[in-house]
C-alpha cells in the first residue's frame, strides 16, 4: 500500500521543497515586475534569500534521510514558470499573488509538520513556518 503524500513524511517534506522551488521563480518574477516601491523590493529580496536557504535546508534534510528529492519532483530546469504578470502590474497585485503563494506554502508546511516523526525534519519545518509568518506580515504591510 502506498501512503498519500500527506501521510508519507518524506513525500510531505518534498512537497514543501517543491513549493519552495516554485516560489523562488515566482518571487524573482515579482521582483522584476513590481513598480518602484523600495519597501516591497526589500521584502522580496529578504523572501528570496530565505527561500534559497529553505531549499538548502530541505535538501540537506532529504540527504540525512537518504532520499534524493529529484527522484520525487522535477528539477529547476524541468519546470516551466507561470507568467504571473504578462503586462504591467501594481504593488497590490504583487502583494496579493505573493501573499497567496505564501499562504499555500504555509499550508504545505503545516501538513508536512503534522506528518513528521523525524525530529530534525520537524525543526527544519518549524523554522520555515516561522519565517513564512514573518514574510506574510511583511508582504501585507509593504
């Protein structure tokens, strides 16, 4: 019997990794498209930096669990990023879309946390969860 991703701790962990990788691409696109707003640009820079850290943390966690994440998901090269803003955009549109992505990622992290029995995975996911909460608040304010 195969466990569903929500019940499989490693699959749940890798679903978070998959979402974080997708979000890196989305935040890069948002940064390039956002109208001049120094506070929002600064927040997107911080978010991108944290996303990259989280990717590394999750990959290290996979390695500690003797799992190759690329066996369970496409590589960055194998992904086609969505064109979130085909034309010009407003700060509010960027906040809205990035906020929605942060909320979706938070849901995946919560599900992965619930599925984990490995203490190191729980610590990694809890760290990501705390960072997400801070970024959700900052994106909505900038």
